[in-house]
C-alpha cells in the first residue's frame, strides 16, 4: 500500500508535502530493531528514549520513510506531523484492514477487565463469536492467551484484531486504559459503543492531576467514539456526571446504568455469600437478575456490560438472563478456597484506594466474623496512594497484614513503612508468601480473607527481575497446610 493511502485525510497533506505519498509501504515500526526493507519508521519520543536517535539505524535496515514530530536529517522522506502516535495507529488500522464487525471499549479506573469479560460472555450467550482484550490477555473461541498490558500498542492491537476477524470473531470488547487513550493506542478501532465505569486515584505518577486523568479517559468519548453511538455510563460514581456531560456534548446516545441510571435502573439488591439478586428496570419492564458474584461493584460492572450488549443488538431479556451465568474475571474478588469451617479466601486485583475500599466493603455483608486483608503497594508508581490505602485497610478490615507487592527498583521496606504509617495496628510481613500464610493461619469460622493487589498476575517484580509468583497458588497451598 502507498503511504499516501495509509495517511488518509487527516495526515494526507503532510505526507504529500514530504514527497513520500507514492512510497510503497510493507510495514510499520516504532522500534528500529524491528525495521525491515519497506518499513515506515515512526520516531516517537518516550519516557525512556527518543526515537529520533535511531533514525539512521532504521534507514540502514531498510526504512523507506520516517514519521516524526519535528524535522530530522535522513536520506529518506521525513513526514512531520503533530501527532505521530495517532498517525501510527490509524496507519496500522488501514494496513491490516480487518477487525471484528462490532467493537466496544470500556474505560474507568476499576472494572474494565470485568466489563470486557462480562460483555464477551453475554455476547457468547446470545450466539455471537466473541472476544475480549485487556489486562488478563486475550480470550476468544479459539484462544486464551495470558497478557500483561491493559491496552496493547497499536501495531500489536491491529494485528490482533485482524487475527480475531480471520478466526471468525464478530464481536470484541476491549479495555481502554488512560495510558492507551493518551498515547493514541486505540485510534483506528471502529467502535460501535463505549462504556465508563468510575474514576478513582490511580496513575498519579503519569497524570499531573485527577482532572488530567479524567480528560485522558474522556478521549474515548470526545475523539474515538463516532457521534451518535451509544455511550453506556455507570451513573453512581462521583465522576459520572462529568462523563455524562462530555458524552452528551459530543452528541452520543448516553445510556446510564445503576441506581441513578435511566437505561438500566437498579432498584433493589439482596446480598448472599456467593451471589446477589437484583431488581433491574428497563424500558418499562422489571427483571429479577441473579448474579453469581459477590460485591456491589460486580453489579455495577454487570450493568455496564449488559448496557453495552443491549446497545450492540442483544435483546434486553437475553442480556439480563445471561448475567445469571457470569464467570468472574481472574483475580477479581475470586473465591480461591475455604477452610473446613467455611471461612472464605479471595484473591482480588485491588491495587488502588477505591478498589481496595470497594472489595473490603463488599465482603462485609456476608462476613459474620473478621475481615482479614493482605496487601502491599507497587514500587516506582504513585507513592501518594500508600498511606491512603493503609488508612482504608485499617478502617475497613479487622486485621491488616502489610506485605510486598511488586517493589521493582524501590526498597521494599520503605514502601511498607509508608503504608504502615497509616496502619498503626497493622502487621508487617515483607515476604508475600509468608504474609499470605499468616493470613490463612488466622482464619476461623465466619472470617473472610482478602489477598489484594496482584490478582491474576503470575509473577512478582523485584529489582529488574520478575520471579514466578501466584497469589492463587500461595492461598491454596496455605489452606492445604492449615486445614488438614
């Protein structure tokens, strides 16, 4: 394909001005090490390296053109654009040329993985070949690939979407992280609908303020979602009104869900140990919905998912009935085991303040004994959330054990001390396996144990090395040891 064709209307003039419109393109890359003959090299500036330093290397390996945000010396045409990352994503979409017919994306601080998973499951119940893309990887009728990035880079994403389309997938739900949205990773995805869950403190090492963080999230609505398309918004969050305002201002069909929702209105909830029964109103009809998952936040996630499914053609009765068969996403308030006395042990991905508060609050209604929590905070990330999470654990749990999460390059003891400063009665056990073992050993009749922070992750990063580690495995091993 010619570079002029990949540019489209948005970047066509800049490509023409560079004299590169008729350059034949065989591939795209932002990594000079992966350049092959016929590749267009995108010299992107990042937090660790500036792609302009690798232009000569890219040209030597066969790059036929370079895209950058400023003038560069090169022996091939240089296309200067204001937004090279967006150009890369749009070009990747056009070069691959295939994606599932129905695509939805969901953004928010918490719940993205569950909403993507639940939407896929509802579609599947309705008879569609469906997939999900996000933090836990890629799941489709033909694959279950573990992953680590919430939103893949645009080249990997559009290659993946093409593969899913070739597999016969017609419907796909994906997570839209603030990083992914801010860095234009989702540009070029043809969205049929989009969702918003909530906003809480997270990624303050990347976004200067909460308002900047919200603005990045809202790019899903103000830039990517086509005008008039459904915007499914959870109505009960502190930031819901702002999301609704942005979506309406962009001309979207706003559909709110939750207790304040007008599309799917939650009227009543009964909590049980392993399920919840909700009364949901939609278009004048009343539905009794049985959700086989614990926690108010899972009802919120289920309603956003049902809203997305209904908005993409699933009959309301079918979508709400499908909620009875939901399977929770890995590591999202996931019941891992229980003692012979019936005390429950859960693993949850909560690694930010609101998420930890939600999970601890959610288990209290069915906990007749004590709530025990084991958690830590990751290194090289937002340090300000550490005392906040310590205070939340101290206030909402009966026993708090502070341990290591992924310390990365930071000194683990320093991270723990910053949490412990707000957890005066907390127990500090640095070794995460030993901390989990201690939590399980404390469990008695009526207690609930939450091991929070890592969820589905299968490794622990200490320094520059990632060691095999699974909260699920450690909880099960401890239960076997103490419950013989």
